[in-house]
């Protein structure tokens, strides 16, 4: 499919020289640059505390950067409120904790942001939500409350909820880490099919089998800096840095 070229290059995400220090002087991102092309799937790995979540949270404006610049689909994440809102709409995020509203049915959970943010009518939203719930394989649960769903089902609803805003980019922060092992596969399947449809994705995950199979590129970070960034096959079979080889030995 032909995609429009924005700003003279084909990067849908440009995160340039990000710096982020939390109170207490802890540097979470340090001269951190990542660019992502349309339709690319980039996996971010690194030890605990290396800044992976901080990076994703900065990308959609949940966290402020101290310096550097972030552009999503040609829109700069700057002080202009309309830019921030636009980026929130275009960047969907799925977290480890599903955060569904317990007092709303599955369908209402998926409808909510569409009605508020995309200004769809209730019936338009419902039609779209049911199609998405079908896509992630939980359409039969539309009328029940989240606590009647398994963890894997709740996470698939959370993915449908994010997709409901028709984002151009999806960020996944350890989306399967809180799940029982037998439910990890069903969520990875949904992520795999999204990638197959050409969704641009930035994925933090410990599922190295999934990373190897689905991602185009891997970014390995430590202490807020990039240690190594490579095409997936190269990353796993012929990493350039000793630090990467040590890390892979630990996790594989
Ligand atoms: N809200 C915060 N306030 C202060 N420090 C924070 C905050 N969030 C994260 N940090 C610190 O910033 C660093 C990077 O954290 P971050 O959560 O981005 O790491 P991570 O790579 O996602 O780790 P994990 O694999 O454990 O999820 C860590 O040292 C963390 O303690
Ligand atoms: Mg994290």
C-alpha cells in the first residue's frame, strides 16, 4: 500500500536526542535517538530500569522530555495543546495492566474514547467496537463486565480499545508480562496479526521468540542510552557489541 510521505522522509516516529531526568537526578533517557518507519515493528529490550517504559511514555506525551524532539507523523510534540491531543489520538498504547473500567461493560469500555475523542455517535461506536472485539476474538464478551474475563481476554479488549481510535502507531509496554503463561500466546497472536496488517509498532517485550519472528529491528538500551540497534536477524545472530552478547546470553 502506498503511504503518503510526510516531511520529506518516511519516518512516522522521530525521537531525536531525548533527555529525561526524573526528580532525584536519575537519568532515564540520555541522548536517545530512535526513528521508526511506517509499518515497521521495532522491539525495545534492555535490563530493568534502562528506560524502556520512559521512552514509550514520552512518545505519546504521557511523560515530559527535558530536551530533544519528538515528531509523530509530521506533528511535533511541543507545547501546543492541539499537537499533544493529535499525537494522543494517533498513538495507541497498551500497558502491562489492562486498566479497563470495572463498572463498564467490555463494549462500553471500547466505545468510551471513540465517543469522547473521535466524536462518534453511540451506534457508530458500537458498530466499530463489535468489529474490533471480533478481530481480537472476544466478541462474545461484549456485554459482560471486565472481571468476568480472563487476563488474556482483558488484554485483548485493551488492544481493541486502543485500536478503536484508529491510531497510526501502537506502543506495547510488556503487554503480556502480567498474564498466565497459557494466555500469552493469544495476545501475541493479536499483536502478530496487527503487525501483519502493516501497523507501525514499538514493542517492549521479554518474549524473544515473538521479537525474532515479528520485529524488523531491535533496539537494546541500557541506562537510557542505546547500546546496539540492528535488524532483527543480525541482532540475534551476529550482535556487534559484547554487552549485547552478554545480555542475550542472559535472556535466551
Ligand atoms: N515516575 C518516576 N519517578 C522517578 N523515577 C522514575 C519514574 N519512573 C521511572 N523512574 C526511574 O527511571 C529509570 C527508568 O525507568 P523505566 O520504568 O523507564 O525502566 P524500564 O526499562 O521500563 O524498566 P522495567 O523493565 O523494570 O519496566 C529507572 O531507574 C526508574 O527507577
Ligand atoms: Mg518498564
